[in-house]
C-alpha cells in the first residue's frame, strides 16, 4: 500500500566507519536535528531539500555544524537532477512527486570534515512493481562557503576523488580509472553473437565452479526502461551466498543491514547487488574477488519488490559513452558465459561451449 510521507526532513544517525573498515559496525542511537534547518531560526524559510530523508553519522554532524543543511541541499539538487523520475522538476516539485508515490529521496552522510563530506544518495524505486532504485556515491567540497557536490559520473566527482582527504590511497587507485573515464569506450550494442569488449574477467555473483539458477534473463535495472544490463539468480549449490564479481571498492548503499551493495572494479566497470540479507557492511572498503556480500533474499531497503529470494545483479560502466550508467549485457562475457538479450525483458539467454542456458537453467560460474 502506498502512503504519504511527512515532508519534514528526517535525520537518522548511523555508525561512522573508516574508509577501509572490513567488519560490520553497530549503528549509533538516532539523533534528531529537528526544525526546518539545523542551526536556523524557527521562523526561517524551509530548506530547499525539505522532505528529503537524511541519514548522518553523529561525528559527521558535529564536524559539519551549521553547514550540514546547505550540504544536504546541494546533494539533493544533484540527485534529483540526475534522477530519471525527476528530470525537469524543481527540487520541491520532484520531492513532492516522489512522496505522493510513497518513495523517499535519501541523502546519507557517512564521513565529513569542516569542508569535505562523502556518502551515498538514492531515490527509492516504486514498491508497486519489481523495479530497483537509482543511487550514487557522492563527494562534496565546500569552497568559499558554498558546497559543491559531485555524484559518481560527474566531473566534480572526478575532481573530488583526486583531492579529497576522505578518499584513501587504495580506494583512489581503484576509482581513478573510471572516474577519469579511462576505460575503453564501448561501441553501440552489437548484433547477436558478436562479442563485445572484454569485461576484465567479471564473474557471476557467487563462488567460481558452483551454480545458481538463472531466474531472469537480461532486463533493465528498473525492470521497465533503460539498457538491459541486469540478471536475476536464485537457488543452486552456493548456499545462497552472494559474492563480488571481481575485486574493487565496496559500498553498502542502504547502510548497515541493507540489501544493496555496489562494487567498483578496476578498468571502468562496477556491479550492483540487490535484495540480499545478512549483508556485510562496507563503506568505501577495498575487497577481493568473490568477497562475501550477503545472502540471496527479498530485501527492499530502497524500494522495488521481490517475490522470492534472489539476487538482482546489474552491470554498470563509466566509459565515455555511458558515463556512470547501467549498461547492456548483450555480447558481453560474464562468468564464462556469453550473454544475449531476448525478444523481451527477462527472456535472454547465455551460451558457453555450445550450450545455451535460458531462464530456469542452472549455470556454473566459470573463470574462463
């Protein structure tokens, strides 16, 4: 059932972690900052981002002080400008539209200093159908008293990655290739049977030489529009454990306990994993190939729907053509299988060594 959310900005406190933590952290007690704007007079005009849900680590809130509302305004404006469901609308109109649909806009401030902040922001998917949310990592820098936010894929994000003290050396090395758009540009979607550019050895989202069942062939991340770059998997003999398709930098998009993780890999690709439970909490954490992310489930921490336990896996690229976007699977080899789109979403298949696997087929994850 859809419901109308309060237009009051909600501020929840989350646990703060370092950039290279490897273990889940316990969340801190919630902290309310209250009012129309932190540090503003009670009769001041409501902030630009009124109605946006804000999650903020207590330490970050203390470091930001009275500037935290301006930070949230800047990030919210960028998020809604990028959202496919809010383009062309003012921040207020976009938030009101999403609220009427029972959907939140969330700005999560994970770490901060006086003049820098980083975290995650997302727009919830509709809970009326099997769709998935839009989400971005962001880094923001305050210059001359004004916050300049950069969402992954923006030029501002590229600049901030290079200079922000909130980005560690190991993470910077992982992120630089895609942030500077050094990945080889991809051609237009190839015709059936034509192999696309190398995906740098990406695996399917479980341990090599084990299998899961393909329950949904190539489809868009939202299940409606966009490039068909997502797959659904369930069951199998991998114990339901979801693992990273390659090494990289991992971030839990919904925070601790949420079922959505993004891993940014060297060479210009990243992968999303949704609907998991028993997730490991990552916050810009360097991980290895096949690192444990969680277990197949039905979590909808950022909207959407799931009718049975599975992992919704999506391919993203940061090359010059599809900068910071979900991209197509057709013609790409993942987990040793060459994927192709079907006549309709969810119907696509994969081939390997003369074998064709369509939805309902068990697929082994292969490294070559």
